[in-house]
């Protein structure tokens, strides 16, 4: 039940292509000897964009695979989405499983 519609897949691909362009831009910045602060700013933007792709994909996964048939407007689902956004903001998603107790 992990199927995305073609429009959802295209949304993800469009975002990833944009990130790919950002990364190429960062490579050019390094080749041109641009300042560290400028490069770091662009790296932060690319990382944020990648986090947003992950958040979108996770949202779809929760909606379809984890909660599969529950109405999307149910308060518990909305609360779960907000928690996911908060985790992403505080960078708790990448590598978070490594810090969880068994």
C-alpha cells in the first residue's frame, strides 16, 4: 500500500531536481572560491529543501501505510503531522533512531 500517485511522484522529483541544481550551484561556488559563509548558507538551504522532501514523503507514508483508512482530518493524524514537522525543525529525524533506547 506504499503507492504514490503520478502527481505525487512528480512533486517529489521536481523538488529533488531543484535540490540537484542547488548542489551544482554549491559546487560552482567552491570552484569559484566563494566565501565560506555564502557556501554554508547555500548548504543550509539545500539541506532544508531535502528535509522538506523527506517530510512530505513521511507524511504520505503515515497517511497511507501507517494509518491506512483513517480520515485525514482526524485530530490524532493532525497532531502526528505537527509532531513530525517539529521533529524536522529540531533536526531530530536524521539519525534519531540511534539515540532511542531499545
